[in-house]
């Protein structure tokens, strides 16, 4: 079986457009639909016909182009069961643990409530790909709009069990700000220091930081590391639960 191909391009202000393409069948999925013109241009540039949209959550900057793309390509729209009423044009709804087939590749749905109540991530175990949208960012996590911190912490733990070599595609280029914040929480982490320097350099050249890797996130993303003794010492929270430490880190980022 041939490898899936991925095309990444900027949409709106700081969203990513992501197209997932199977060279054997020609099927192409747009991960979310942030901007019609940018997605159409990317598909035309590659000569790909969009057959699917994999929606992660209901926010406007992720579903805005659903209906226009469906009208243009006749594509099928998949999305989260727990917020399916808010997904324009949805054809099939999926919940935690559901699996479906995309061009012979298994896709596993992981529910990750937090940013929104019904947010889902799409995991392709054979290709080691995770489309995490606004749940897990490079060095960050999504803001808590619809669920408490405890739910998001639980969601991130579900992602953390995926293999370290999993490539993580996320919804926004927030990485530079996330890196600067991460250093305030975990200043003595040498791996994080090195990564922050790389990110400063990449962004200075206008380059994107997507994708990241699950193993790297577990080593450097403070939202994945509330159990870390140095972080706990730094926050004066050595005897608190992981959930409480996570909530404190999220609160500090909101005010960063
Ligand atoms: Zn969102």
C-alpha cells in the first residue's frame, strides 16, 4: 500500500489547511474546512479532488467552507457525534473508539472534550498520523471553551498513549507564543530550550512548525507534563494532583 500524501497550507490568519491524499485511489480528505479559496487552490495545485472533509469541531474557523466545498466537489462530510447538529452538511457522525476506512487505511476516532464539548481527533495508526486540531498544539493545548480543565487533561492523556513517532497535525500556528510561555513553566528543560530556539529561527524565516511528534510533545509541552517534578517545584504545587497542576498551567497561559 502506498503512503498517504499530505499538503499543508495557511488559511485565514493562523489556521492550517491540511489535505490528506491517497495516490492509489485518488481520494482526498480536507482536515476541517477553514477557508474555501485556500483549500480549493491547494487542491487544484496538486490536481486532487476533495472526496471527504474530516471535521474536528464546530468552530467557524474549522467548518466555514464545509457547504461550499460540498457544493463544488460533492464530498462527504464526517464529524463529531456530540456536536453533529453544529456541523454544516455533516453526512456521518463518529464518537469515541469508532473506526472507519479511508482508501484502505484505518482511521480511529478519539473524542477529546475540552476546547469544545464534542471535539474529536482522527488517528491513522498504520501511517502514524494524528489530526489533533485544537486539542493538542505544538507546545500547547486548546483553550477551554466548553469543558473544564479536568476533561482536557483526561483528553490529552488519551493522546499521550499513542506512539512517540506519531506525527501530530494541529489547527493553528501558535507555536512561537506557546514556546515562550512553556519556558516560563519549565525553564530548566534543556530539550525545551533547544526546541524554543529552533522555533524562534523557523518563525523568523516565516516557516511553519507543523507537524510535531508525540514523543517531542511529551518531553517539552508543559500541558503534557504536570507530573514533572521540576514543573511542580516551579509552580509550588509539589503535593497537588496532575489535574490541578494542569489547570494552573492552562490558567497561566490564558493570562500570558
Ligand atoms: Zn476551535
